[in-house]
C-alpha cells in the first residue's frame, strides 16, 4: 500500500469512526460552520426569553429554516411533539421536538423543529435524518435547541438494562 492510499484510508476511517461510536459525537445538523452559529450556550443566562430564563441545559444553533437535523445517537424516539400543523400545537416551549434515548444511557433532545420525520417508538440510527430546523414553540428565530443527557448511573458503576422502560416516564 503506497502512502497516498494509506492517507486516503486514514481520512475515510476518521470520517467513519464517529458514526460507529455510541456517544453523541457528531453535529445534529448539516450546516457549514455550526460552531460559529451557536447563539446560546450551555449554562446560566440572564436575558430570559419565553420562560428560558436561568439555566440553559442545551446549546442553540442558528440555521436557516428547513436545515436538516440528524440524530446524534442510535436509539428510540421516546417523546415526540410533531411541529404545529393546524391541529396540534407541539410542545409549549420547544414546539416541534424529539427526545431520543439510546441503549447505553445517552439521551438527546432536538427542539423548535419545523418538520419531523419520526414517530414515537421508532428506532433511529445515529446520523439518520429526523427533522428540519424551525422556530416553533417559544423562539424568536430559526434555530435548533440541542441537548445531550446522560444517565448518572453511567458514572456510578452500576449496570442497568431497563433504560427504555425508565426513560419512558421522563417528561419535559
Ligand atoms: Zn435553547
């Protein structure tokens, strides 16, 4: 194998490996410079808007309406509020939103969606398209509210196998 082939192989592998890992190590949306478009970070904020005062346990990523949103973990759709479509209002704060729970204690949450391509109970693969960016719920502009949650037991050395059962009782 010559050096050029080796470098190509290494580049391909470095692109693929994040998709194989269990943790949510990929961006949840397809935009050119997501890092530069984080409009609200993780932590405390004083410029409260629409009940968002206080601790913000997520990041907000600004993106044009309709930008593709992908799941950052493989898991089950546990909570699903379809975006408003005339008869269903979505979540009062997060509008169209999706909660996906993985098999190893990870959960990820996607809010303010304009469209959804999933339903409750559906199994989602990491990197799979789940919806599109919007401004539904309490939002001043098009952005994705993205949160990662982790079961504390992951860090407490206890085994568990009923994550789906327990997470089904989580509410926002
Ligand atoms: Zn947010």
